[in-house]
């Protein structure tokens, strides 16, 4: 009997390297949603490597996954595997109805707003009124005031959380930092950039290169999708019909899915999650394509909450012939859905056409050359106010020698670097 690692994403690969234990990965390639793929113009086939002539768009399976923060030793490890480039964030809130761009974070750049609105928002932030409730909506109102919430935060979070922000607990406050000194400075002039991703790195040859390098250092069993776990007999069954006996499991799979697969129960309401449809687009560049890395969108007609520009991060996301010309653009668009409520193929096609029409109307793109949607079932995890489900679920699994690690298995938000660190730390405890 042995220890088996479930999931060959960044966390699982790191755990496999540290432990020398086998990694079961459902797909035929490593990296999970943190991996790249390539599509030639006017085709739909996904290639795992850039073709030799370089004539393909590069996309990420899960949208723009940039490597921010992280322990210096983890960043050193990443750089030891593959060359990386360093970037300084360019992102804004875009109010498309007014054609107004305000640098992120909005609360630190109030001087872009109408003077009366700026003054009202500043007063509400610096002199907050009592707010009842312990939901994300209440937290937003308390920290940013009614004016900014009506102007941006409510509408954006309605899209970003698929409407859950009125019932879930607040989390990830560092994504919308509040510092009164910076708010006041930004009401008068340009404020210093802040946030968790002011700087980030990205592998020069794509995330798939990092995933493949890590996979080469571990024992990955591909096409091993786990469908059932018998905790009494300590046996896992995979989609190919094979069974494997284990002593311990290290799991990176979503916590709710693990509870379901094991047949175990937690006597508390399971908190919600959101799925995301990532729409990758390769197109002729429009006359008004912004130079941002990504934009936060509160008022889109087609319902997406973020649009990002891969090729503004690096021209290597474009076909070789377009990199110097600068006449093409590689884009990712994200739309959230209530957990597991997957649209039909027809609905995805209709939505894709709506997005293309909207981006063309904004003059971000002209004719499209690639339209490539990907469904991410568990994309963002949330918690209900006063919930202890996460702690109970993890403890329940651990009592059966199943150890959750990483972003989804621990039901938290963290980036790639911290996920790799998680894998190394836990994997080393099970070194074979």
C-alpha cells in the first residue's frame, strides 16, 4: 500500500516531487487549469505545444493565471525550471456606458470621477456609517460607502459571484485594499499602485512549460480520473474501471467533490461555489484596444465580469507573424455561473457571439480568428457567514487518512506560488 496524490495541477505536482508518490491526473497533460494550449488561426484544435512555425495563438485553460507574491524560495524554484519575465500590473475598472477607465483599485483613484461623486465617496469612506449584517455586500457597503457600491461594487460583485455576494461571507479583503491615506491621496492626484498583484511573473514559454518541467520530476499517471473512493476498504476507482488500494491520499480535488466521492457527510450546509466560462479569443486588433493587462467590468451587456489581454502581457501569446506587426490580439473573457449550472452547447455558442459583438462594438477587436471556450466547474469557492463547514469537511477527510491541500481542496483563494509551496510542504511529510 502507498500514498497516492489526486490531481496533477501545480499543487499535486509539487507534492509528487517532494514525496516521490504517484500522482493521478484525470487529463492527458499536467497542470490542471494552470496550463497553456495553442490554436492555429481559423482552427479549433488545441495543441499542447507551439507548432514549429510559431503560427498559433497561446491561451491559458483557466484564463490569465499570472504568478504573483509567493515565497522567494518558491519563485527561485520556478525560475530554476524555466525562464520567466517580470511585469508591472496594468489594470483598470472600465465603465463601458461612459467609456471611462479608472485604474485599479478604484477607491485609490477617486479623482477620475466627477468632482461631486468623488467628494461624496471620500466622505463615506473616511466617515463610514454603521452597517448591519455579515455578508460580503455588508462588508462592501461598510468599507466603500453607498456611492461607490452603487457605482461599481454591487454591480461587479453581482457578476463576479453570480449573485452570491448578498449571502456569502466577506473574504479576500486584500483584493480590494482600504488605506485611508491612499484613498485621500488618490482623490487629489495619482496614488501609488497597491494590491496583491502589483508585480507578477510569467514563464517565457508558457505555463505548460512549467507544468511539464514539474511533471518530469514526478511520477504522473495520466487519464486517471477518480470517480469513487471507498474509505472503508481504502480503495479508489478510476474512470477506466481500475481500482487501486492506498494507505493515505493527498488530494487537491475540490473539497465538496471529495466529500461526495467518499460518501462521507458533514452536518452543516455546504457553502456555494461559482463556475466560470473562460472564453479565449484570437482576433484582428481593434482601433481602441486598451493597453491594460486586464479590466474589471461592472456593466457588460453579455454578462462577463473581466476581460484580459494576454498579448498585452507578452507578444508571445500571438502567432509569430503577428508579434512585430501588432495587428492581432489574444484575449480571455470570464463569466461566472452559480456552481455547476453549466450552459448548453447552444447557449455557450450564443454567449460567445454576444461577447464578440460587444468587443467589436467597443472596437477592441475586428474579425475573430479563434474562439475557444473552456468550462471551469469549480472556479471560486465561497463561505457562508459563521460557517464551520470547511473545517469540519477537512477534519472528516483527515480522520480517514485523506489530506486536502491547495486552493480548491482547502476551499481558500491562493495563487500558483502558494499552491506549489503547499504541495512541497505536505508532500515532504509523506516522502517515500
